[in-house]
């Protein structure tokens, strides 16, 4: 909303941009995975999803895991371990 002379008004420029984004989302169609059914990718994905169990603490657990992985990635980046490994150096 915007205010003009003390009256709250709708900001139509922002509204139009917002609605354009919503329309993009509504027009999204999931990819057709039928072509992968016999190659095993779809079966693998379905099997992995069957093993996911949601608990009330799932978000917190994923956040902790994400933070731990990020810390490791930052350290790897600082130490350039990936580059050294790709060049044949042994890293620990």
C-alpha cells in the first residue's frame, strides 16, 4: 500500500509485478519423468522418497545438518582441498 494525502491506496505497480510472479508459478508444469521410468532414475527417486520420515523436528534437524555441511564446505574452500585432490595431491 502507498499513502496519498493520508489515504491508504493500493500500489498497482507492485501488485502487477506480484501477480506476474504468481502467474509464472501457476503455469509451471512438472517435468515428464516417464522417459526415465525404465532407466532406473524414477525408481531410485521413489525409493529415496519412501525412506523420508517427517517428524516435528525434521526442519530443525535439516537446519543443523545444513549448518554442519556449510562449515565443512567453507573449510574445504579455504584449504582448496578439491583442487588439490583433482591435481592428484593427497589431502586429509
